[in-house]
């Protein structure tokens, strides 16, 4: 006997409600209809899903496993319905995206402008965090897409290259840079302080002095503008700041440290049309 999705739906409902009666009421059917559906589901699977007794409702280990792993089936069915119904309609709806504050502030506006020009009925919902947060949001399904600099922890996710480049060592444009023993302003996230240490030690045969570790490139730029140290940032941020400059003596050092920025997701087959539309407007690399 093939598995019947209605039987499965009734079983999950009863398991969550903790009884047949509550499930029957929720679906506006008789309690016996729920009971029969569960029996037929057990027959199709060849195992008991409930520990059958007169006054209790308890799942077997097979029943617990089925509840834990079958809800995604109905989510996928709802997703397919939405996709099919929208095939002949204008792309609209919400895209959920996780990224860093720097990307949201500088790179995202131009991407959003292109997206809204081509698909004006799409709304973008953005959450902000570090690399671990972004990857976690995407893997959990809370965000369809993530934009993040590669730190080697993207296992299980598909990715599309958005941007690549090198780092820069910066100071205030109003300060005459002195390269004696600078204190660096860095992030712990990769690429960050560890990569800087390796390249600096190879070039100057000593450890770099770390003045501040802060997980915000914007904070680093602000501190560098105030002359509080040498900011170590991805070079694309320079396009948006006229009050900082690259330190000539450290320019080659920064260029040796590369970054790659990706849009990541769980797989094209799981993306909504809105998310697919977002990927379409990305610049080709």
C-alpha cells in the first residue's frame, strides 16, 4: 500500500495535539476517521506508530522519527504549489537575506536598485550578523540567501561568486603616515588578524602590533579616521570613504591577502522565484 499524504497529515496533527480528539476537531472530521487514517498509515509503512492502549496516546520510536522528519514534506508541497501558481504571474513577494552590516550598507543598495528595476514587486528582508550567524540563518532556512566573505565554513551550501579582491592598510587622509611600529585595527573573522600576522611576519620578520580587534569594518574605518591605528579592511570599502588613504609602505602587504565574497544558499531547487530573481541580477563573474 502506498503512503497517503492525508493519512500522514492526520497522524502528525494527532501527534502534535497529543490525541485523536483534538486532531479530529482541528480537521473537522470524526475521531474514528483519524484513527482509521493512522492504522492505514501503519499498514503502508509496515510498523506501529503508536503504543496502542485504551487511555493513552504515546508514539513509538518509529512514530517519533516520522513526526520529526516528515513536516518538511508538507513545506515542500506548499512551496511547489506557490511556485506553480506563480509561473505565469509577475515575480513578487519577499526574499530573506542574511549578511554583514558592511555589505548591507555599501554593496547591497546597488544590488537592490537593480532588483527593484527588474522586479518592482519583490521585497527584501535583511538580517545582520557575522559569518557564523549568516551561515546558520541559511542552513536553518530562516534566510534563503546569504552574502558573506568566504572563511572556509560553507559545507553543505551552494554558492555564487559576487566579488573578490584584496585588503588595504589604511589611515586618516589628514595624517602623515608613520611606519615605525603601527598598531593595527583588525577583525578576528577570516580573512583577518591571523592572515595579517602571517603575511606581516614573513615580510617584516616580527609580529604585528594589534591595537584593537573589533568585528566591524565600519568601526575600523572610523577608528582609522581618528588616527587610532592602521585599519585593515577589504579594499572595496575604500570606494565609499574619502577621508582615509592607503599607507604606501603597507600597500603590497594588503594585496597579498585576498578575499572572495559569495552569495550562498541551500540549493537552487529550494529557492523561491524571488530568490532566483535576486541571483539573476548579480553581476557576472
